[in-house]
C-alpha cells in the first residue's frame, strides 16, 4: 500500500517528513497485529499533527497587526510545547526596530523581573545577542551547577522550573528575536513537540517579518504626516489654542493649521484629502502649504482663500478631492468669518450654549467645475471655545452620521465647567467621550483632527 500524499500546510513544506518519533514508541506488535497497523497509526499521527499546524498557521495568517500576531504566536507555541506561560522579544538584527516585549500569563512586573537576569545566561538571551548556543534550547532550573544566581532567584519568584526558547529568524530579514515558554515544573518538550514547534516558528517568523515591514512603513508615514503639521501652535493675544491629531494605520490626509496674520488676526484651518498612504500625505502637505500662502494674501475673505485652493487642486491634483474649512479670526473683536467646502460644521462650546455653527452646504474642493459658497460670521462670547474637527472623529464612532453628530454634541455639552477654560482639557474630554474604549488611539481606522480656540 502506497502512503498517501501529505496535504500542503500554509508555510510548511510537506516534503519535510515528520520524524519517526512523532508519537511515543509503540510496543512491539504481537503476532496477531495486522501488518499495516503500525504504519496506519503513524500516518494518523502525522495527519493529526499537520492538521494542528494548519489550524495554528491559519489563525496566525489572519492577524494583520504585529501585536495581535505576537499574542497568537505565544498562545500557539504554548499549546505545542505544553507550557502555560511565555514571552516573545522582538529585536530585529538590522537595528531598525520595532523593539517589543510581549508576555503570555506574565504581568508587566514579571517581565521586569525577567529582564534583570543577565541575557548571556539564558537561552533566549543568547539568541538575541547572537552568542554561541544561539539555536535555543531548554534551561532547567533544577540543574544547579553553574546556574546564574539571579536566574535562579527570578525563576523561584515567578514560579517556573524550566524554560524552552526558540529563535525567530526569517530568510528575508535575518534574526528578528526570540520566543521562550516557561514550565511550572522541571520539564522540557519531547522531540515530537520540538519538531512541531520548530515548523510553526519557521512560518511565524516569515509572517512577523512581513508585519514588521508594514509597521515600519506605517511609522514612517505617520512621522512624515506629523512633520507636515505645525510643530507648535502660535501664541496670539486673547485666544488659547489646542490641537489633537490621530493618524490612521495607512497614514491619511487629515490636517490642521493655525497661523498669525497681519493686524493681530489669526487663521484657523482644518481639512482632509481623499485617499490614504504616502500619496495622500504628500497631497495634504502641498494643500496645507498653499492654503497658508493664500491666507496671508487674502485671509480676511475665506471664500477667496478656498476658491484659490480649489483652482489649485483642479490644476495640480485633478484626480483628487478635499474638504476644508478656513476661519479668519479677529480675537480683539471676538469675530470669526469662516467658509467651508464639504466640511463638518464647527461647534461652539460655552457655559450658556453648545451648538453647531450653521454653515451653507457646499461640495468638497475638486468636485465641481467652480467652487463657491457664502461665508458665515460668528461672534463667540467671552470664555467660549470654537471646535474645528475632521469627519474622522465621526467615522470612528461606527455610527450613522446623525447619531455621530448627536454623540459629539452630547460630549461637548458634558464638558465640566471646571475645565472649560482649558482648551487642552476640553479636547481630551470630548475625544474620550466620543471615542471610548480605545477608539481614540493613534492607530485607529480613520485620521482624527481636532483644533480648539478659546476666546477671552
């Protein structure tokens, strides 16, 4: 009887035969045992192992964020080697990061204790430092001769008696880090477990290498986007400014600006360019720089500023559209003249009112042959804050727009009186209230921009 072809497992070469010790040695067959029974049992064991690997690698392949992939790797590895706790340390050998330490069943303080052990005396530390014996292996705390005292002390404190480490290395990226699992008793994985864990780690390392490159690209785009935004807000008499910016994972085109203008005036702007990634970030930078120039020349007429910006967009970015809002502020007179192009209305927050500013409906820039919309005048009372924002704040709620606007209004109305004289505190309160449970984190699905101006 010919052996069946082994099924292909994601990331695993089916041509690599599992070792003969996949299962514990079977007792010698007695005379009445069918001739093919032993082979059938071994084939069943191989198929079971391959099925397990297939399921674990499929789960890992579905992760798209580095942090989630590390969690999955730790859980799968623990199941394969029969451990309960573990940690993974990412330290790519090219020195470009990211450097991450992630634990399974270990508190932050536990990881801190482990980091106090000299790396050269642990199997995973030798992997990270490229020292002799960097192929991993098992450390048994019971083998006292030559065991580092600090290593023994930390193991006793955390209650583990052995550890098993494996290197994380990819063909394309080299050494990425190490994973180590901790045993509560003096034990080590059997040869079958080592084999399965080795196959899994081989696939996991390649997957992590791809996610690391993606994480680096996201970080690079986010850094460029931050550099294109104001490094600090200007100081202008009779007005306090604050801003918040959250960049999506691909890097988006949301932006804000605040610039002093002649005769003590102040220009405030927020906007959003369609698309994501480096091209959207570059377009955002060009659009913001152009708006600054137009604001200096004719800022007292926001409609003219946006009209010039629309003409520039049609000539230089014909396949792209953008929303924008520009406000010309005279703080001494507490007077604002603003115009918007397809943008969400500002929100006035004060002791006696919390209301959206009524603006005329208009299309985004680049959507019509010629953009034009009337401007709106606003006179905030002393102590009131005018909030400008991009629609990413609304989209991140995951609710229909009418409910998202209602949620924003409720959040602004609930700002405690004790912090209403601090625009930074107002922004933090609104952001946490509109986007609870981590929705306000920097790597959310949508860019978020908020710009607050409190008038004295």
